[in-house]
C-alpha cells in the first residue's frame, strides 16, 4: 500500500474513531500505543473508504460523471466542427462577394 494512501486511511480512520468517542486519549503518550492507534486508524480509514467507494450512491455519481464527461466531449467536438464550417462558409461568401464586385 502506498504511503500517501496509508496516511489518508489513517486520517479517515481517526475521524471515524472520533465520531465513536475517543476514550483514553492520554494513553497516546507512549510510542507503542501510538503505533497501535495509527494501525487502527489505517484499518478504519481503509474500511470506511472502501464502503463509501462501493456504495450505490457513489457508483451512481461516478456513472453520471462519466456520462456528463462524454456529453461535454461530444458538444466540444460539435462546436469545433460548427466553427470550422462557419469559417469556411464565411470565406467562401467573401470570395463570391469579391468576385461579384
């Protein structure tokens, strides 16, 4: 597991534990207990983020985001084509007007 991902899980786990009421905060003074809490935070954070990632609302949001991204890409392509066609038509009209004059 990447170190940055592990730290993220630790922070999320710490927040989860805080919601459940942290008991014995004074015990964090010694290194052994601190490491135990850190490992617990990582475990909790990983568990919580996995459950969020696998939840139905998250999956729906991801699907909607992909759909929106596809629609924006299609719109960008259409606009680009329209601009090129308009520029081409304008040049053609300008040439015809210049010849007619």
